[in-house]
DNA sequence: CGAGCGATTGATCATAATCAAGCGATGTGG
DNA sequence: CCACATCGCTTGATTATGATCAATCGCTCG
């Protein structure tokens, strides 16, 4: 609703050489569930493809061929689509460790049907899909990681439809907070019940299909109920069970490790 | 919202022998875009796996392993999820020619995260995923058909999120009608601007995230605007351009043949 | 200090949900 | 064959939820 796109694709090569640059945090290995050797292999693919853009930049535009897969390294991005110039819907949140395009087996000449853009300053790797496909031949872990990611994204997509269609405003906001809390679980920014929440209320609104003003009021309501505390960049869950109960949150759809 | 599940899996073997039984309409070949030989191959896989169930039956339950792919032959089905016992959201409509499970490369032991159930009397083929995977090795057309279907389903899913989040009631109903009109395009039930619409208003409501009463009123509104005519089982689009304008409908997301 | 942005507040309005009947077609059993 | 029941669609009245409009506040930054 309040999108101002900025400069794009300021190509950026980490100053450091072959060793893992600070731009590629080691925790990605854990996020992706790769063995050490596989992770090194992936890092080599990323090495010369690291890019850095500001907030609200276009990472991939509608209709572009999918000849590259973008691996989010730091910051948050989203898939979004517009009904008209004034109405935006965010259809997916891409967090560190997520690929913008886990559908490697599709014809890369087919353009994507939506826009991927950054919601915060963003660091990502633009890996050539051919190279990634080649790596899949020698790395079963990567195959599995991409499969799980596709599967999880689809499942989240369905759950969002449930929220948008059948949950009320406070339930939607509460549900999203529960989801983010679980998805960010293995990130260092999460310490048990507190996590970084860099989105503006206007962005949140475009995720849950409400106006920013109403999102604000729902956050106040959740605070008043003693379920969360929130400041500009953080959310702290004060009563996890209560929050989940309000949202009718059932985490099985996230298909996290061990919950097959 | 008004779901009463009925008997399931009345296994049903067409009386006819090797030739295409009436239960497997020839038009599926066109729907799937397969060459004649490939289609015959697929028919052989389906031959002994044809099932028939009544309306509102469970085709696949939450948590079931995906060891079979269900190919819809006749009738409509849906994927659905419940927030609680009173709130249902339909997250996908499965029409003839659609597979319930185009994700063959995923681990079949992972259960599905939602329920697939019939919205009308339904005829489908329950094909073993191993056999289908084997067939993919010798049928590039099948590979392509499944890829396109996955891609289209994801894209529709995203567009539904846009509708649920950012379109108002009349736009949502209008948009769904536009989508169904295009998706059913090559079905014989579609004659230019008229098509079969076997869903109850209550089912429609669970697709577009409204109450059945409000769906009723929106249909009346579209009729009053001269955009559609509708009876119990049919919809006729009187003013396609007007309907699409109202819905902000842009068919590129459907990724139909030729619109790569 | 002033500008700008994002969060917040209050007042009002619009949209869609809810509640409660009634209607019309279909189907069944007496 | 008719009475009755059922189911899905339709209508009207009322309520509730969330959108809209219009300021104001507080912080950061130049």
C-alpha cells in the first residue's frame, strides 16, 4: 500500500575472500540442514553472486525468466502482487535461508507471476539455476532441503488462505506472530520468546489483509490481553499458549524438522 | 460450513474392458496436453484404479501418506482446511484433469496437510505414485503436464490470497467466476460464455471467504449489473469485459497454453 | 529547529456477518 | 396422490467488524 521501490541490484562482492564472508552467516548451514561439505559446495556457488539492496527494492520482477534462484542471506523479502495501484497483497514472506525459487525443475524460461521485493535492507545470493541443478546431482541434502522448502511454502500459502478467509483480524495477527516465532526459531535473533520483527505495520497489513490502522489496534488488543509485548523492532510473546489458543494455531502445517 | 461427509472409496471398476470406458472421457487427453500414445499409457495406469464417490466424501484425509495420486475424471473436488469445527476454508478447487497431488518428487511418506473431498459426485483414478513416476521416465509429455499443473496451482493459490486479502465481496465472486470460466474453457460443459457450476452457494462462500448469504447477495448484484445470469447449476456471463473489469481480472496467472 | 516518517488516537462510515423467517423445488411415505 | 419434510436459495432487519478520514504524537535525521 505504501510501496516506494528503490534502486536495485547494487551488485556487491564481500570484501573477504574464499572464507565464509560475514555476509553469509554460518547459521544458514543449520537452517538448510546441509552437511558441512554440501554447505561449502553451496557457498562456493554463492561466493561471486552476493548482492545487497536497500529496503523496498525489487529483487525479481513479474515476468522475468527464472534463470537465477535467490537465496536470502540476511533481511526479509516478500512475494507480492497488486490488485491495482493502491492495493497490494503479500503472498509470502522470505526469511534468511529461504530460496525465492525452490521450483528448480520448472522451465526457467517461464517468467515468474509475481514480484519479489525486499522489506528490509537485504543480502542475498543470486545463484544460477543451472549450477544449482548441477549441484543437486551431487548433493542429496540440497535436494531434500529444496523439497522441504517447496512443501513448507505451499503449506504456509494454504494456511494463509485459511487466515485471510476465515480468521478475524486479531486471530490473523496472532496467527502470523505464532508462525514467525516458529519459523525464526533457529535464528539467532530469537531468544525463546523474543524475536526481531523488522516489518512496518503497513507491511504487516498487506500480509494479513487489513489496514495498517487496524493492525495497530489488533496489536494493542493482543498487548492488552497480556499475550505479547511489542516495540518498534521486536515482538515478545508473553503468553505463548494463550496466543496460540486465540489464533487456533496448529504448527503441523509448518512441517518443521521431526514433525513429518 | 455445512459439510456432512459421506461414505468413501466405493471402489468402482468400469464395466467396459480395455477400451476407454465412459468414465474416462477422451477430452482428458486434450486437458492434459498429452500425445495419443502417452495418453493410452496413462489410461492403462488408471484402468484398474477408477473410483466413484458421492458428493461430500473424503478422497484423501489429512495426514495420509501420498502413495497415490488422484486424477479427477469427472466432477469437482477441493482441498480444504478447518480453523475449527464451524469454519472451513477451501484452498483449491480440483476440476476434471487435475491431479490431487502433482508433487510427485516429494517423499510420499510425508502426509498431506489438508483434506481432499468431493463437492459433487466424483469419478477419479487413484494411481500409484511409483507407477506414475515410472511413467514420467518414458513420457516427457506427462512430466510437462505435471509441471504446468503444479505451477498453475501455485499461481492460483497466490491469486486467491490476493482476492481474500484485498478484493471486496463482489470482486471476489466476480473474480472466481472469471477464473472458472477460463479454467473450464476446454471442457464440453462450456459453450463460450455458459458453464456448469455445480457448487452450492455455501461451498462458494468457503472459497471466497464470505457467508453464503452474502455470496447470494453478490450474485444478485452481478446479475443486477447485467454481468451474469445464473441458475441452480449454470452460470452465463452476459458481459465478459465488464465482469473482468469489476474483478480486476488478469488471466496471465492461469498460465494457460500459449501464454508463457 | 523543522521535516518526514511511522505509530497512535478518535470519530464516522461502509461492508459484511448474524439472526430469523419465508419460499420453492424435490423427494418420500402414508 | 397428497402431506410433509428437507434442502438450498432468498429476503429483511439488525449488529459487528473493519475501513476511512483526519489529526496528533514521538522519534530520527539533516
